C-alpha cells in the first residue's frame, strides 16, 4: 500500500470515490464524469485549505482517500498563527476495508496537519467508525459542540 498526497491529476479518481461514497444520497446525482469536472473546479479554488491523501495498492488506481480541511484560527496574544484541521470524506473501496488503509490515510492526513502547525485535528464520524478513530487517538470532547443548519443542501 502506498499513501501519498493527492495532486490535480488524481481528481478523476477522487471524484470516483466521492461519487461512490454518496451514490443514492442525491436523487438526481450527476454522472461521475460531470462530478469530476465540478470537483476539479472546486478543488482549484480550495487547494490551500483542502488537501487529499490517497491510497494505492500495486497499480495507479486509487482505492482510498481522506481529506483534511485546514482552518486558520483567530490569533491570540503570543499565538498569531493558529491552525485547526478537520478530517473529511474518508472512504475506502468496500473490497479493501478492514486492511488498515483507512487508518493509514487518517494518520497521514493528521500527521501532515500537525506538521503544518495544526493545534488539533477533529473528525465527524458515523457511529460505526468511532472505534477506529478512537484507536487512532481521537477522543470525544464535551467542549466541541455542533449545530445542524436548517437549510436544505443545494440541489444539482
């Protein structure tokens, strides 16, 4: 298994995994090719704040991904360069799950965020993946709260 930071030429593979991960969630989901074009445009505008890490086995095909969103925090006296990170959109092809690929991707993304100076790394997880994140050192926090928006996601 090879884990590396994704580049622009990985956009089609990333789009394919994102498309597979959300298949059936959107009633009129665009084709994977149409979504790849949308992702390329979005990622071009967000390259400084969103990094992707990919997993490959022997060939060039991407079998897993993890994104990390970097969020600058408001400066404080003595700490003018503060950064937080959020792990997002972790997905491993079903036939490769349970082999450590997802964990390796999350570790790579987290370590890269720490190397860039992130003070904390968060993740929003589905219930089934919580034990995996806990094994990787993530812990629940009573101080990290969230509030759902009452806005509907935009339709395609």
